[in-house]
């Protein structure tokens, strides 16, 4: 089939331990607002910034696959789980960019806290060589970026995310009112024997129960 126009692809990485409705709702809202062809959820295998997740990489991948089943805009990319080294975002961006046409647009989604922490990320200065950055900013977030990012923002920020041009190189912000759900909260509920229903998809909760995940050691 003949390719028509540049593709628009969003990327949202995370441990997804477990994936929940906060992740999914944010991803879907961005995919629709930005008119993306797809938004890929990318589970990390060995995240450099965090302790190893309680669930295995295979279990977290399975949960994300269950979570997006039937949602045409959201897909799953397992390349970080197939990589035998820590999950560096720059490697993922390079890998995906190499598979795309030169004019395809990549959008890396980052929460405000993650964006403010970028200067501690591996080769973070190269991210914009491969795509755009979309920062999901909460209305209650401190809007002052760290000093290490101020020159970058002055040079590369675009006020309207829908006006981002080219394959990459720019930064824009999307204001969101996120669902007050966290994976930590869900794990605590499950460890204490309480219900986490309605915080994550039923299929994911069923998987957690079937595999006895996140239970307290003496439960």
C-alpha cells in the first residue's frame, strides 16, 4: 500500500507496575488531541532511576497488552524488554527513529516531574534529535523548570502542541487534569487485601489476581 503523508507516533514509557487507568486515560487523551496515528506504551525492563519492579518484565508486558486490547490508538512496544541492558530512553528513541521515514513525527510524552529531572538522564541532550517532547503538565504543577533546562526551553519550546513542525526538535506542554491514581496506591491496596477495582482495567486486575501479584509476603 502506498504511504500517504508523515506518520505521527507518540511514546509513553514506564514501569507500568501495574498499568492503571491514569496511564491509559492520559495516553488516550494525548493520542486524540494530537491526532496521532498511534501511541505506543513502552514497558521498561531495568529502569535506571528505580528499583526493580515487583512484577516481572513479562508480567508487566502482559498487563499492558491486556489493558490496550481493543483500543485502536494505543499499542504496546516491547523493545526495552528485549534489550539486555538498562532501559535508556535515548536508545529507544534511536531505535524507533531508525525504523521510521525521515518525515515521520515522534512525540515523547513526559510527566512534569520526569521532565524536570531530564538533566540526570543518559544522553538527554540528544532526545530532540529524534523527536519532539510533549510535557504533560498538571494545573497544580510548579511551572518553574530547573535552570539546566531554561535555555533549552527558551530555544525550543512551542506554545501550541498542534503546531509542532518537522520530525523532531521542539518541546511543548499539554495541560491535563490527571486521574488521582498511582501504581504505588494500587500495590498498597492489594498488599493489604483491599480492592483496587475501578483503578485499573478489569482484565488487568483479573491477571493480577490469577498470578497472585502484589500480595503481602504473609498474606
